[in-house]
C-alpha cells in the first residue's frame, strides 16, 4: 500500500465534536477567527465528529485553552497521514519525531459507530507504540505538550499536539459511571459539567440550592449527595429516596413561577423548554439576587445552533453586567458528552464556587 505523510505548513486545527454538530463547531471557529482577524476556512464532513480549520493568515493557537462551546478538544496538526501501511509505527515515526518530546499519547477516533470499531485496534497499537517511544526518548514525563494520533480510519488521519497545561481527556469524551442509586442518567450532566468547567467535582462549595423542574431528581441527587440542602421544585414525582436519605425538600410548584423564600447559593435547571425562556428565568434568578450562581441547560434549535447559543449568552452577560454591585459575571458553556441537543451553562457573580 502506498503511504503519504503530509507535514503541516499552513496551520491546521483539529476539533473533535459531537457527530452532527460539525457545522456548529465550524461556525464557532469562523466567529473566533473573525474576532482575531485570522484568515482561513473550516473543512467538515457531515456526521464525522470532527472539524479541520486551516489558517492561511494568522494563528488560532490561542483557542487551544479557551474551551469552545462545541469543541470536545482542540489540537494543532503536525501533519497528515494518508493510506499508511501495516507498519504504522515506522511510517508515522517522522511526524512523531517532529512533535517530540511529549508527555503522553492520545490515540483517538471519531465518536461514531465506525470510529468506535477501531478501539480494539488502537489498544493493541498503544502496546506496541509506547515502549518504542519511551526507548527513543520521545515520550518524556514533564514535557510541555501531548501528542494526539487521530485516526479517521485505520490507515488515515492526523498527528496533532496540545499543551499539557490544557486539561483534556482522550478523544474528548469523558465517560462517567452512573451509580445504581441515581434517579436518572441526567445526573451525569452535573458531574461532567463540574469537571469540564472547574477540573473537579470538589469545586462546588454551595450549601443551599434550588432545582427547578427537578423530577425525577437526577440533578437534585447530585447536589444532595454532596451535603447541599436542596429544594426540588416540580409538580411531578421525585425518587422517594431523595427525601428519605438526603436533605431534599420536594416543593410542588412550577419551575417558571415559583419564588424562593430566601436567597440560595445555587439554582439548577434542566427543563425542556425554549432556550430563550429558560435563559430569561436564569437571568432573573441571578440579577434579582435569588441565587449567587446557576447551572442550567439550554435546548438548542435545529439550525444555527451556535448563533442562537452565542446570542443568548451575550444577552445574559449584558444583563449581569448591568448589576455590577453583585460582582463580576463569570459564564462558561459547553456541549457535554452527556448532553444531546443542548448546551450546559454555568453563570455566577462570585468566583469561589
């Protein structure tokens, strides 16, 4: 089989995303390129789970640590490999030497059915690759960057790199284990959000919280198991263990009309409604001083999802800035692995959460 290595000359950025959201990540990259006056263009394949951005003038490297909404991970290309043969290590060696030294190796594939079929091959490939990298001195603990080998299929892909200072997970997918006692799988969204936004689930120091539209109680459970006193607002039924085993008070009320008796540290919301309505409610909770921080999901439209999300977040930022007496706004947003047609948002006036 003929092989071909193509070293990157113009800068190429590889972004992994949820399959089906390639155009949304491309739109987000276009937006930031325009802001930074970088000339270039995205390349997408529908439902592929990744986007390539080619810079022709200027650099997009500043985005590597920025945490884009629709990017699960971002890395800079060292070069492309095309139709490599069965002796993959030998054929990839020039690109690996170019990227060295690196502290770790990420072997990655698209988060698609076809991509996941490569997992067994990649496990075997790692066992052969890493010892040779260590022996050659290319894989060194403490190096400032990691190397990614992204296989679009078993013979084609890209060698890329990213700073080790930027916390990433292999493949951009953080799979979490759902405990048997969790009322619903939505509980994983809270755990993933805390890790994505703050690097740890221990970063949440709230003592009191409100969960709007709580039933069956997945989000309330995640908060209560951390010792947070939760008021769970919903006309629907909650898992009975929440009231029996945790500090959860079930309030039969409407998520959009109920008001708290006193201010709380955190409000969370995962209701299925128009994103503008959810955002308006979260804006009210924050700017009225009902809650110091908010963690919530925005359900996205079918088209122009980045544009819609960005406009809503800009609206929230402007509203919070008008209440500067409450503090400096802090807003983070991401489409998590456990999200679907939605993004998860953290908004707060204080930085001690």
